[in-house]
C-alpha cells in the first residue's frame, strides 16, 4: 500500500486506474459532447429531464468540484 505522501499512480491505486481506463475509452466523447453543448447553449438556459431518485444538477456540480480538485493535484 502506498504511503500518504507517495503520489497516486495507476500502479498503486485501483480507482485511478479505473478512472483512467474510463477516461481513455470514453473521455474524448464526453469532452466533445460538453464542448458542443457549451457552444450551442450560449445565452440559453438548459433544462434536463428529471430522473427519479437523482438530482442531476447536484451530481454535475459534484463532478465539477471533484474534477477541479483532481486537476489541481495532477503533476
């Protein structure tokens, strides 16, 4: 197990490995979709469908916050 000061890598952290596999396989698609939505929604509100038992806006905000934190830690 890695020490708390040792950087996380795909070799010592399974969650990072899984995230990187997901990102390398689908990340460019997600990034392209988001970029397109940003361009097409300029000056417009976005309405997303409700999904029972989930708060999609809160999930997107949480993803934003977590990704921002991760980006700050990438060396």
